[in-house]
């Protein structure tokens, strides 16, 4: 099972409607996918402890996707076996008055990972070339400038020691309709449905165009995008878990050596 097949190669053409939103990733049985994800989560937990102990690397995971694509669910499932120490999830909502008084990347830079830390961006600076574009709050020229800003910001992060994994959760319009309707039909989930969710659905085509431009313009050799099929929650979780496990394993981390010789020590 190789998640690299979902990699958006820099410079390639992108038409989202031609990419799959459903893929069993070689495991047709749901229970099999769940079990595999749980095992991978445990591996990620072990690797995260090494990341924290060695204090040599930083990992930033960016999750983007339309409403109901499963950003929260992905984090819950993939990091279920990970101790909270050294891991943070950050959710970027509408900017505050203080944030609007500064450049749009100011609030983002404050939350990038420290050495030894994993940070999960549930939404990200890409909101500033997606939502604002569809709503007409920035011009096409400004969006082009922002693509450049984001590319350079990410290049700076990578060159100063941050490993960046960018994931677009690719859900179909039909699957989104079912998930939104399920929220409407269940009073316990009404809090999860915002009027803006329905408005964004009415602008689906505009959002797909905005995503295509943003992903294509910012998939770079040092920080490429992965377009992950998200119609199946269990497949989505399995692919993301595999991708992150492989990424952490590739850092070739070893437990640090003790500062004192502990051989023969017996605690009284």
C-alpha cells in the first residue's frame, strides 16, 4: 500500500472531479481497514515519542477539505494511539480584530511546531486563498500574490527544519449531501451544522476551482500536496495514517543515549 499515488506532483495539471473520492487502498473489508489504522496509530505513537525525545525534528500536518470531509475525524482516528504530550491541533477560524490588523500569515506563524513537536492544522493559511476568494474579498491578483507568499513561507519552514505534510481530503458532492443530511436528521449533531456550510455547498463549483488553483500553485518539491479520497471514512483514515507513519519513520530517529551510565543500578 503506497500513499505516494495520491501525491500531486509539482507542475502537474489538476482537475478534482477526475480524481477518485473513494478507494479501498487494497483492503475491501471495513474491519480490516479499521484494524490496520489502529495498528498504524500505535506505530505513530511510538515514533512521536522518539520525535519528542530526540528534539531534532518538527512535523507540521496541514488538513484541508470541504465541510464534512473529515478533518476532525481523521485527527481522532489517526492519533488515537498517540500521547497528547508533544502534539497540538490548531483550528483556524475567522480572524480576530487583532489578527486582521496584521499580515494574514502572522497568526499562522505563531502556531508552527517547536522542535520535537507535531502540530496539526485543521484548516490553515489556505483559507486565505479559498474562502476569501470565493466570497470576493480579495482580487485574483491578490490571490496570485498569496500563492507566492505561502510557497515562500513553507520553503522557509522546510529549510529551517520543519517537515511539512499537506493533505486535501477529497470528498464528493453526493457524499457531502449525505453527511450534511445526517447532521440535520440527528438533533444531537445540529450544533455541527452552520449556515455557512450550506452556503459553501451552493458554491461548490467555485470552491472546487479555488482548490484546484491553490493546490496546483502550492504543490512544491519541498511541500507537495496529497489528494486523499475521503468518501470512505475508514479508507481516508488508513491512507493518512500510512502517510504519516511513513513520514515519521523516514526521519530515522533513535532514542537518545542516557547522560549517565545506568548499568547495574538498583533502586532501593
